[in-house]
């Protein structure tokens, strides 16, 4: 009897012990689940702040070696032939000069002064005087540009045209330009004779942008206000002519909002005399104080885009 009781007592102790262990484990597990659930609930109840977009690298080169100009820098726009010796003495943050007419020494000289150099070429028009004019096919040429003798609109969707532009971008890289300005990409907005559309222009800009970036060159959108929202994310700055005259400066605000420069030029009445004094104070104020141009890099030039300049 005592033996049985003894055996039962041992068994009872063992059972009680096992029950105690089970209870302890259950409590521990329950507590852990509760903590986990509470932590999860805390995570759910705590709203994460909206991530702040990382601004683009500005006014320097990124890891790929591509220059990103920020708003507000000084610039000069002189694409009428080779840069003159007197012009070279002027100091600006940025120079926009002709790709073909300036050799690498000119570009190096400007860069030696701390400037960045944008190299201009027409990407959307055929120019009969260019050294590569014979490379274009007649089937890719459209109507003449109104007011610009010797120029005709190009079929920007043509692979042959694009191949020629690749060669031009290669030349810009060989001359150590910091960026390129492909002009006349807004053929869709003109009597081009080729049925060019805004979609054609946007596709072309993407092609040119990819090519420039692959060669560590920055690239800007020239005018083409209608496609700003489509391409602002794939180019590095804007070169605009006469947004004040055409009342469209606000259209280019997305560049400023993204920390990208807008290089802006107006051709005020009187500037065609090549005399800075010929531009009245009121005409100058109309440009320099125009609505929508805050943080633009604004200059006044004559239509010849030679050495005459007045800055805001």
C-alpha cells in the first residue's frame, strides 16, 4: 500500500512537475506572442514618414562622371563661329559654344578658368555647311527652316540620322565637352514636311540622352516646351530661347523644381545693334524681372549669338 502510495506520490510529483513545465512554457510562449503582437501592432500604429526624394547631384559630377548644373549659375551663349580671343577672357560658370567650330584647345582653355562647356549642334536640322552634310540621305530631309537658309528639318526617327548624331556626340566626348545641346528637336511645332510629332521628339530625346550619358556627357532640352513633362527626368538641364516673349517660362519650372539649371536667353528689341546701351532699361527689366524666371540663368543676346551679351 505504502509502496503503491509511494509510487503514486512519485508519479504525482512527476506529473505535477511536467504540468508546471508545460504551464511555464505556455506562459513564456504566450508572453512572447504577446510581445511580438504588441510590437507588430506598434509598427502598424506608427506611421512611417514619407521618404524625402533624393535631389539630383547638382553643380558637380556624379559617380558616372556626368556633370549636373544647378540653377542660378552664370553662362554665355556664343555659337556664331569659333570663340574669339576677347570672348575667352570673359569668365562665366558655363559656356555654350559650337561643337564644330571650336577645337579642343578652346574647350580646355575655358575649363582651365573653372567653366563647364556645353557643345552645341543641331540634332533636328540638316545644315548644308557642316563637314558631315554629305552623310545625310535626301530621303531624310524635310522642308526648309523658315528664316534659316541652308537648313532643312530632319526625320529624327531615321536610324541613319541617329547614327550621324552618335558620331557628333562622339566628337563632343573626344573634345572633352562637359555636355551637349542638341538644337531643333521641336520640328513637330513647325512646317517640317515629315509629319513629325511630339512623340517622335520625345523618343529622339531619349535616344540622344542615353547616348550622351553613355559617354559621360550631360545633355539639355532645347526649347520644346510641349514635351517638358515627358523628358524632364531624362535630361540634365534646359536651354531656352525667349520664354518671356512667348509667355511660357512657367512651363520650364519643373527643371528648377528638380534642381536642374535653366539657361535662358532673350533677344530684346535693340540688341541687334550689338550695343549694350541700345537695350533700354525698361526692355532689360521686362526680361530680367519677368514672372516665372526665378532661379533661371538669364542673359540678353542678339540673334546672331556672337560676342555681345548683357546679363541680368
